[in-house]
C-alpha cells in the first residue's frame, strides 16, 4: 500500500458514513495503485451522500465539466435530468434529500476519439458496496448507463441497455430484495440520446409521470423536521 488512502481490502470498514465519504474524497487509488494505466490527472472524487436521502442517482462518472466544477451533473445532461425529475438545482443538490453516487467518482479521462473513458473499475471494487451499506435508508436508485445497470441490476439486466430501460415496469413493480432499494433504469440524459428519446415516446408519456410521483413522495416534506413547501416551489421550477 503506497498511501494512507489506498486500501487493499475495504471490507473491514467500520467507520460511519461521514468517515467513509471523507476517505473517498481523499482517495488516490487510481494514481497510486491503479489496475491499469493511472489516472492522467489528480483524482477529484465527485459524490453527494447523507444518512437521510431516500433517493439516489447512480450514473457513470464525471465528465470534463463536472471534473472542473467538482459538483455532479453541472452540465446539459444534468439540466435534462432535473427536468425529467421535475426538480430544480436547490433540491437536486440537497444531500439530505438526494444522494448521487456515480460508478466512478473521478473523471476517467478521454479516449483517442475525445470521448469519456468508462468509469474506473477500482472505484466500484473499493467503495460502492460499503457506501451503499452505509446508506440503508435509500429506497430508490435511479440507474443511468450500462455500468450502473451492471452493478445495481446484475443478472436481472436484459440483453442491452435499451432493452433494460424499455422493461422499466418489470423492475418498478417487482418487490426489492429485503434491505435493498428499488431500482429504476433510465436512459442517459445526454443530447446523444435525442434520437432514442424521439423514437421511444413512452419514456415521456409513461415513465416520467411515475418517476415524478415517486420523487414527490421521496423528496417531499417528511415526518419530522423537514417541513416547508420548498418541494412545491422546486417542482414548479423544474417543470
Ligand atoms: S475513481 Fe474512485 S478509486 Fe479511482 S481515485 Fe477516484 S475515488 Fe479513488
């Protein structure tokens, strides 16, 4: 082990979520102990977690804009995702209500054609199991992209990413495993999916209303001290 934030075995983690999040933010595995070519820049893990969020977004990995901002979904994909969800930035970036856990926490770099590389596999192996174990209150995970589908759906995935999303009702209606959150696969909100969205109108007519209803339930004022009417305001702002 070359550095104090490089673990050879993370399964014995016994600290709380706050300590775990702090360790992730200091993580240098992909520079100091990478499985393949090291990350070509300093790690900048981007995630949003808390002990109270009941909804979690699980996507791929930061792109260049998010790497620069250090905040998840600060790009046109984020704008579209918030529009799909019917919420504005204030609610989206409230960690007490919404967790954001991409499959790779750091920008993985670009391939020869200028596209984003896949999420670093080291991240999932080191952090995700213990991170989700430390957030047992999560009730729903919005799963975006093939790597998140592989992690959250496993063998329940269909043959293709599109087929998995097209069968969203099956995942929505099945009872989750005890202690596990419900999972809802979504297409990526990137402009690259404009043609797909045009072709698959059911996404807007069938899936989005269900998603927004569930979001109103999960992000709305809760039992105790949440109170207030910001959910109404932000729902209006995001639609
Ligand atoms: S991508 Fe994940 S494992 Fe790699 S340095 Fe960043 S936080 Fe650590």
